[in-house]
C-alpha cells in the first residue's frame, strides 16, 4: 500500500499546478448595453448644450461675413465687414475709452476688495455682519443700481454727491455731464456694485493663510503693513492672478453702465467697444458689422487670456 501511494504522489503533484491555474476570463466589451444606454441618455443633453451654446457662436461667425438686416435675404460680403469696422474712426475712440475704463477699475476697483477683506479678517468680531454689508450692493439688480446712482450724480448743487462735496467746500461737479469726470463716475458705481463678490472670495482665500506665519512675523517685530505685503498677498496671489484676468475680460465687455448713464456721451467720452457694437446693430441696423466687431473682440480677449495665462502660470502655481 505504501509503495502504491508513493508511486501515485508524483502524478498528483504533477497535476496540481495544471489544475491550480484559473481559467482565462473573457474581456468585456467596452461598449456594452449599459454604456450604450448611458450614451443614449446623455446624447440629447449634449446636443442641446451644443445647439444653445455653440450654435450662436457659429451663427455669429457666419453672420460676420454677411450683410443683412434680418428682413431681406443675407448677402455674402466676405471681409468687407471687418474692413469697415477697422476703418471706422469711432473704433479707436471706443478702444481708448475701454482701456481707460479698465485701467481705472484696476487702480480703484481691484485693490478696494483686498483692503476690505484684510480689514474684515483683522476685525474678527461681527465678521458676518461686515460680510453681509459688503455683499449687499451685489444683491441690487444692475439696472436699479445704475438708475439710483444716476440720481446721486445730479450735477445741480442740490444733488446728493454735490451736497456732500459742499460740506468740505468742494464742487459742484458736473459728474456725468463732463467728458473729464464721466468715466471716473462710471468706475465709482461699478466698484460699489461689484466689490462685494471679490470681498467674499478674498475672505475665503484668507482663511487658508497659516496663522503661524503671522505669529512668527509678529515675534520678529513686523507691523501690519509688512505682514500684509510679505505674508498675506503672497499667500493669495493665485486668487489675485485669476481675478485680475476675470476683471480685465469683464471691463473689456462693459455695456450697461455707459449705455444707461450717458449712452456714450458726452462727446463720445464713454463710448466703449460693446456700446459701439450695439450702435452698429440696433442704431444703424448693420448686423454684419456688429458681429464682425464682436468676433474681433472675442479673438483679442482669447489671445490676451492665453498670453496672460502663460505669463502668470508660474506665479499662480508658486
């Protein structure tokens, strides 16, 4: 018995590895029934998104090469719309005004939310109340805010802002009726209306700044301004880089303020690129020129965003 069992052992051991290997599993088809159902469900949503988001963009590109008033049949004119827009003497005026508006917003409107956010973070008591007060102007509809400030900008000595200036022996100013003060007046209202959003964003960014950095700076005798310059601003510079880009793109497309406040006046002092596009379309009825200028503006902003992103990528990542 022992001899037979010993003789059978090698066969058993030889067969063990062959029986231990598991059978190969068939690869499942990537596009099985579940995947096809998922594609079938998502396809209507994707097509709807493409139709309503990219459809107007493609239609605008086609329209920029046509001459039409949406009543008669469109006429293909090629690059004539772009040539007409680029030779319009009002275009240079609109570009200068838009750049001036954007520069004033960067110098006045962008630092203010940072200052308010830092001050509110230092005043820890009743921080929620300050946040609500800072964000309150954003709640007002833009048209309501502009019409309200238009009353405040009354050039008469009895106007609200001129009355306040009179308390200090200044004024009265013409505000919106002067080519010198019209654009700064628009920037003041835009800063008041839009600063609350940036304040909330900067407050959220400040919560990520490490407190031990401030404690170490205080031990080294650094004052509040040195702490802000060497600790706060470097820690939130990624947010600053993104918000500067968004603000530049937003100011390049300003329309409601110049349209409702002054309609581009006085003497085209507040005529912006988007307001010129509006005049092409709804005043002159030249929709081809309007879309051509819109395409040029979109191309310029896209190129600027790409260059800005490349130039500040390392700064934002650090």
